[in-house]
C-alpha cells in the first residue's frame, strides 16, 4: 500500500480537468533524460487510454538509448518543429509540465507555454517550484517524476488502465533517475511500485540492457580517456572529470555518450563528491553534473556556484563561460565546502 503523498485536492482538481479536456500537451525540460522521457511517455500512455488527444513536446534532442520506448516516435522536438508545436500548445486544454520546476528549464518553449490559456499542472520532484501552474504537484523527497506519475494514476483510481508500455516508461524513468536504484532510493515504497509495474508484464532486466548496454565503441573509449585524465583531490575527498568539445569530436560523441560518467569517481574509496564539467556542443556554456554519497549536499554546491540545484546526492548546473572559469568555481566550492566534505 502506498502512502498518499499527493494532496487529495490536487487529485480531485486534476480529475475534473481530465473530464473536460480533449487536447492535452505534455512538456518536459531541455536535454531530456530518462526520467523526463519516461515520465512524459508514461503519462501520455495513460491519458491516451482515457481517449485523450495527447502530444509530448520536448525542447531538443535526447539520447539514443531511450528510443526503444513505445511512443517515442511521436515525440515532437520544439527546436525542429516550432510552428507545429506552438499550434499544439496554443490549442491545448491542459498542459502537463513534467520533471521541471521553472519555465526557464524548457528553454525556447517557456514563452508559448507561459502564455497559453490552457490549464497547467506541474508534476515534479525538484526543490523550489515556481508558481506558473494552477495545480502544483511538487514533492522533492520523491526520487523521480516517473514515480509521481505512477502515484497520480493510482490516486485517480486507474491502476488497471496502466498498460505494459506505460509501465515500461515509468520504470525506465525511476531506474535512470536513481542510477539503477543506487542513490535516492531507500524508500521501501519504491520497491512496492516496482512490484506493481512487474505485474504489468515488464521485463526489468531487458529494460536495463536497453538503457545501459547499447552504447557505441566510441562511448567506451571516451570513458577510458575521461578517466585517464581524472583529477582526484584527497584533501577534499573529491574528484573531477572534464570533457571538451575537441575531445567529443575525437571520439565521435553523440548525445548521451557521457551519461553516468559523473558517477564513476564515486567508486573510489574515500571519494564522496564527484563533479563532471562538459562543454556543450550547441551553446557556449559548460554543463555541470554533481554527485555525492552520504549526507554531503551536492545540491547546495550546484545552487551556490553553478546556478543550478537538484537533490542531495544528484544535482546539476551550468556555467556560461569557459572551462577554465568553471574549473575555478569548482576549486572555490571545494574550499568553501571542505568542512562538510571531511565530515565523517
């Protein structure tokens, strides 16, 4: 039995909206990851089972290892089909904003979504959500947006309508946003949800292979290169890995090839904090990924130094500057957070 995390008032209001809605648009954050795509497609499958006209729109591309999921072919990329997407957003009765907490996280889609007269619902698990939706389902202690989608469907009383395809998407989001259930995943209810998804006929082992065992030769060689240039800071129990555009070109980098790299240094004894700095191939900026173990709050580092945020052990941010500038911020962060890094 699941605890009733989502407020009943939000459940009731969303149910009333569904009863009246015909056209529903689901949007998620820029550079969508497994949870963004999994939660969006999982919600889409459910809404389609209720005879709704549903479109999933994403700001830009996403990794190839997510393209096996049912429904992915119908996802509309805003950066390639802006006019069509704008029409769908403008004509929506309801817009579901999934896995992001502020409009800037959907990049160029922020203006049409913000200006749309559609009713809007936020389904998210990040801290400090902005007030741009009439219904805000925000629970930072929940490990993934996909888990929240599952909980919402169940609270609406539609567990029986969850198909195997829907369950596969939800499971994928839950699995990827916890690093294969290796962090932010100590809540026993997560495993109850997994058991319920398994009852829908999903093959969790095959899903794992679909996501983690379909990389290219270039990805493995890139991993070796990145690790060979890793910097370890024993006095701060930390490690840093970097990836420039030049290095990405050398190894024929494609979106998603560096997925999970930030977790690798945490395999070392006495390393509790790992940071990955990657030059973005589309914008003049540095993407920052942060991971930690135990009680070290990498989300505080993300917020104070990299304009980002996230969860205690898994966060992200950005630096609009050079790699050298990002490195300097990283070193300043180590000095400031040294007492917490050395805390036993």
